[in-house]
């Protein structure tokens, strides 16, 4: 067997949904008894499973036929029709896909969650749990599941959130406002680059999500997107590595701290995607290796990009034009899905933060420390320092949420009016590309601009900068 054939065979095994389902069961996640899933606990080879399933179906059909036969007559045996019974088990097959339900998805009762708490107990003390997130565009919800290991459940839910909007909208501002604005800006540059390339690659490769069953889908927020590479894995790899690269030598701390942070953060995010049933092992490995290649090629240019964003006279025009061009290119790669909105959100945030940093630099609001003061030493934590940091977070996040809500209320009706789309139902309106893309671009562009300019200006005005 050649090397190419061996790699193809290995890749095929790593993308098997049975391996995802096995990992879920090892972590205490199982489908409820009423749902058809892979029956054997040891998940035998797929061919053996298929043969056994066919034999069981034949026996069931024969029993049903005997029950339907007249009492006084001879029992009639059903004629097997393997062509009708044999169903494809490829991950991209019809059985593997759970389409969105615009009318409201699976409903709150199916998830076994009421008011955010598990409402039912299954056998063996296991409780039923639903999806930690719901698709806000389609209303699709996660599948019901029995969870027996709740510490792992909450740990992996936290790991999944490390790649979601709620984390980003707190993490990047925290760096910019409280820790080191230079590191925060450059983290955003790396994040935008990695996530954009990851989203575009998904639409080129077009590999579907793991099949369900046997996989239990605990999360469906990104279920309408393609699977390879995992952009959660890419973000979970890029952010901790970039944090260490950007801070070591600039700040005084033992390198061992960074070497511990990188594998812990990366493994938590990557394993959470398998646990949630959203990615195969191959998707995770591809995302990790792809990120390493991107960082190796583009990290040397991050300093140049950040300096250009701050100092070049026409930087805002170039930034906005470039991000729009990248967005238009990515939208031509495939048909509309939620990934288009995510790409617009990423590019809009990056453009807004870069433009805001340009204005802030030219107004002298947030100046980076001079090079002769490096490496920086962590200041002693005092009540005043801690209090100002807390105030900046609460005041800043309040303004961010208000700006996001205002822009959403303005951009969605405006886009509906311009493109002649009904806006009575916001969720249905956002399913139109002409509405979702301008909303994401403009709204998150303003959010990014406020993070690096408007809110720091408010901090300066009230004396907590």
C-alpha cells in the first residue's frame, strides 16, 4: 500500500462518526432510549453493524407478517428486499442531515430543559440535557441527550464558548482596555485572518458535519455550515499561541506559564467540538495543523499590519475597502448559509477595530509604552487599580451592548427597505443574505470602532483610562 493510500485510509477512519459517538459515550453522553442510534456499546466495524441491522430488520418484518397472517392459514414469510432496506451510511447522506425548522425547531420540551435546568431524569441517574446554544436564524435546537457526567458537560460547554461571540466580545475588549492595547489589537488581526481563511476553506472543501445518528448533536448553532476545518479548533489554537508569542519578552513572566496555557486551552476547545457532536477527529486535526501553517506564514507580518493601521494616512479607506473585497469574494464560494453572516461579522469587527485604533493613535488617547521600557512589569494589584478595571469592563460592555442593539434596530429595517424584504419577523428577515450581511458588517464594524475609539474616549473623559 502506497503512502497516499495509507493517508487516505487514515483520513477515512478519522472522519468516521462512530468515533465521535464513542467519545461522547466515554464522556457520559448518550441518546435517549427512544431514539434510533448505534446499538452496540463497543461500536463494531461499520460493515458488521450494517449486516446485523439488515438481519434484525428481516426478522422484525417476518414477525410482523406472521402477526398479520390469518389465524387458520399458513404463515406467510416476507420476501427480503435488500435493495429497499440497505441505506447509505456516508456522513453526507440524507440520514445524517437534520434540516433546520424555521417554525421553531424541535421545541423546548424535546430538549428536556426548562428555564435552563434539566427537567427529566433518565435511567441510572442520568439526566436529560439540551443544546447550550440555539440557532437564532432557523430556530433549530439540539437533540435530546442523557448526560451522566455533568462536570464534563459543563467543562466542554465552557470550552465551546471559547470560540463563540460571547467570549470574543468580552475577551478582546478586556485586553485592549485593561491589559495591553497593542497585544489586543494584534490578537484581533491574527483572529480575523485565521477565521476568515478557515471559513473560506470550509466552503471550498464542503465536508458535511458528522452523521446523526450515531452522533448526538448537543449544539446546532453552526449546524448549517460545513465541517472541515473546525474554525473553533483554529481559534482555540491561534489565540493562546499568539498570546504567548506577543507577550513573552514584552512582559516579564515565566515561559512555563505560556507552555501550560497553550495545550490546556487548545485541547479544551478542540475536544469540546467532538463532545458536542459538531466535528470529527479529522476536522479538529485539520483545523489545528492549518492554524500552525497560517501562523508560520503570516505572524511575521502582524507588526507591519498593526503599524500600517495606526500610522498610514489612508489606512481607514484601505482597511474598509480590503475587508469588503474579502467579504464579497468569500460570498461567491458557496450558497448562502449562516457562515456568510459569521464571515461578515468577523470582517466587520476587524475593520472597525483597525479604524478605531487609527483614530485613537492620531488623537493620542492610547499610546503604547516606549520600547526602552520593555519588558513590562506587572503593576501591583491595588484596590484602585482593580476598581478601575472593573469599572472599565462594566461601563465599556454596557456601551458595546447598547451600540450593538441600536445598530441592529437600525440596519435590519433599513436593509429590508432597501432590498424590498419583509421585516415583520426579524428571524425570517435575517435569513435573506441581503439583510444579514449589511446588518453584520455595519453593526459589528461600529462595535469594533467603539471598542478602540469611542469607549476609550469615554474612559479618558471620566478619568478611568
